[in-house]
């Protein structure tokens, strides 16, 4: 189980609302990534010049090593959509 943080910074002089989505690379291992806590698909409001650290708790199934021994790196990529 791992805990990572994703930092969002609003560098503008306006309040913004943000929605995030995520992608896992390589996509064929998506079933092996289990996210226990995440901020994805939640509307987040940031005031002007505000920054926040958002937690992501996840684990990778040990079966990934047996099924895909050639994969050495997993990337969780977040898209940020500003409204």
C-alpha cells in the first residue's frame, strides 16, 4: 500500500473549480491497481493563489509480477479540468 500526494496550485487571481480524472500506464495493468482513496471525479474549489495537497492511497496487486514480469514502472497520470 502506498500513499502519494498530488499538489494542485491555483496561480491565477481568480477562484476556480477543478475536476480531475486519471489514467494508468500501461493501461493493460489497470485491473492490478486498486485505489483505496482518491480525489478523482470530485469537484474541488481553489481560491486565488491557493495550493492544496491531495492524497491518493493505492496498492498494486502482487499478481502483476507474475502476469507481466517485463513491466518495471507504473504511472498514474492525472488530467486537470478547470471550470
